């Protein structure tokens, strides 16, 4: 019987106890060493193991720790406090029918309610990326609707911050703070991240103050979550909780690789699935906000969908890898370059395209006027076209007078689909009510407020049935779904 069997089946002797303790220590040491990227050196013995790195000090008396790196990084991560003024009805009970009947208040009598102004406070995090100019980045949802934004530094100093600009579709906001002795964080290339890399999340969870958690990169390129308009998330198991939004995700060198933004948590707390926006994606938005005060996204002018095995077979394609072009908009950059409906986009500048979300991100993060090489599969052959990326004509929404259709569709460029088969959403003006409604470019509105819609006139008539909300039935790719806009 082996020593392991003896330890697990009999009352341990003092020798066996010592062996068990050593094994437990070895297991903990090996785990610590592996977390720090070290290779443990084990002595071939049943009772002893000597790690190269572990809980024991080295010759200088130091033990492995993230503390030296964090001392450099922590001052660049700030806590953000936002304040919002809200109007609250003075007598909410007057809305209760039972209360009104009890006090004999006529059913249709006007309610003389006063509005009280109340201040709501929320907490988040941010990262200083330019100490000289006082530039801080965070999530858009951290500062959205805030009347006042304050930044609390790691040394306890508090400053008022100004919102320079936001990118709601990527959930990025740029702040400016006028303060001296700021610390900034180094930015690296997030495209070099790999699944399994160790990362550290720094932020202000639940408003507790600056907190550090560690983990690994669980996955890359997460899309289709419906969290943001443009998604390309880093997934990590480093604990991210409410209040961590806008905080830093750094590698073990203390370099910024992402901005923490969301969690997948059915219970409202951390369950080991958090998401961060890659810093390369963040930089595109930040650069445009600092230059233009807003983000001007490029577009090819195509309606796209994921390529399924069934579609690949129908188009006689050898592979189901790529993105299918279902429609090319007239006068668009794609039409000018020669892209046609039925083409399959396989590459953008040599990078393989695996999904419609990836292609949308790749183009949406380019600047208007940039030229890209689009690899296509067409009629059994391969083609490469150069396309100059275009933008959205803001006046296009006015041509269809979408404001008169419904207030929730203001800023949407709409047109009749071919054969009176609905209303196509051609474009969504940045920052407009329509862009925040959940609609996407390429959606076909086929119903509104439980009425079938074949053209713009019918959409206008159906939308008039309700002013407080709009129930739309839309065709998105091969799927039909309902969308409630309130």
C-alpha cells in the first residue's frame, strides 16, 4: 500500500501528517508558481518538494507579488461619482385608483401635483490616459444623463470633470479634468492578447473604493451579446462588479489592455464572466472624440448576414466561412467599388471575417475616407476590391421626413422596400432617438402597433395609434422579431 493510500484510509501517524502537510503546501506553491508564470522545480520525493518560486522568500527576502506593478498603475485609475437631478411627483398616491375613490376624487379630475427635484448619485470608475492634458476615459453609461461628474483620485483629491464627448454605440466617454500631479497608464496593443493571459481588473465596485481583482482572459472577440452597438469584448474571470464600469483591465506589466464595461450576472453579482472593451477599439473612439467632439463612423453601404452551411450550399460555396452581402445600397461606397448582392466577404485587409458582427466592427471602427481591401468570394472565384469607406449622410433622414412618422423614429432614414414588402431602415443618425431604439441598419419594418405595414404611408398611419410607445415587427436577416420602443 502506498503512502498516499495510507494517508487517505488510516489515522495518520506523525510521519504521515508531516507528509500530508508537505503535499498540501506543495500544491499551494505549485499553484502560486503557475499563476505567476514560473516553472516549479520539484524534488522526486514522496514527502518533500522545493518550488523555484512560492511562499518562501528569495535571497533578498522578497516574495512574488503584484504590489510593485500596482503601485505604478493604481494612481491612474480613478473613482467617478455622478449626480443626476430627477423630477419626482409630490403625491404618487393620487395615481392609485383605489386612493382616489376612497377620498371621492373624480376619476377624470386633474391632479395638481408638484414636482420635487431629487438628486441621485451613482458610482463608477475611469482611467487617466493623458496626465498632461487631463484626459480620462470611462464608459458612456457611467456618465449618461449626469448633471455633475466628479473624479476622486487615489490620493483622495476630488475634482470636477467635464464630459468632452461620448460614443454610446461603443459605450465610451472621454472626460477632461483640470488637475496637477496626475498619473497616467501605459497603453498597449490589445490585439496581442491571447486566451489564458493573466489580467488584473482595477475599479470601484459597489462604491467601496479602489479594488484589485485578478484572473485570466477567458475568451476574445465576444459579439452578439446585445450590450452595445459595436461589440468585440474581452471576456475575463477577474471579478468585475457594479461600479467597476470604466475601470482598467491591465496585463501583468501594468499596461492597459481594456476598459471594464459589463458582467453576465443573473443574480446581479459576479459569477466569473465579465467583459471589457479592447483598448484598440477604445482608442479609435477616443481619437475621434478628441478631434471632432463626436465619433464619425465609416460604412460600406451593405446589408449583411452570417453565412450558414445552408446558404453556402445554395450559393455553391466550398466553405461556410465569411459574411453574405444580402443587399447593396444605391450610391454607397460598396456599389461604387463593385460589390454585389450575393458576394461573400471573406477578408478585410487580409483579416478573415467570420461573422457579420466582426465585419461591422472592422468597418465601423475605420475613419471615413480610409481605403480597405475587401476579399470576396463570387461565382466560385476569389476577388479583391479596394473600397473607400463612406459615411452616413445626416440629411438623408430628412428626405424621408421620418420625424413626422413618429417621434421615436426621428433620425432614421427610411424607404419603401421593393414590392411594398415593408419599410427598410437605411441609416440611423448618430445620437438620434432612432439610433437608441434598438433598430439596426438593414431592418425591415413589416408591422407597427399590431398592424401590417407595406410602405411608409401605412407605417405613418399605424404609428399614430400610440404616442407613448411604438410596437414594431421587424424582419432582421432570416428572423422576424418584435421591438417595443418607449
